[in-house]
């Protein structure tokens, strides 16, 4: 709520500016998870929902930083595993 209170402007133009600013903030903080969510959504709706829940927890839970660090570590480990799994040796 502090984001909205700090960036509030009156009128339709203010609402549009607030929405655009908040949208850019969301993309800036969660672009990696949004990319994962897009690629998983093509393959698995339950996995896409799980990533959406992780994004929600990062943004609203008081331990969001812990969730962010853990999800980042898991994403890096999964990416490394997929790269190493496909090496020809």
C-alpha cells in the first residue's frame, strides 16, 4: 500500500500514470520469473500457477526476500542441470 500512497495522483491521467508505473515496477522486479512463467505456461498450467504463487509471495509476504533468494537459487540450479544433462559426454 505504501507504493500506492507514495505515487497517488488524482484523475484519470493520474490513474493511468500510477498503473503504468506499477506495471513497470512489476516487470522490473519479476521479469525472470515472468519469463519462466510464460515458458512453463505453454507446457504446464499447474507449474505456471506455482510460479505465480511464488511471485505473489515475493511481493506481499514479509519473508519475500527469502522466497526471492530461494526461487532464484532453484532456477539457477534447474538451468544448470538442464545444461549439463544435455552435454555429449
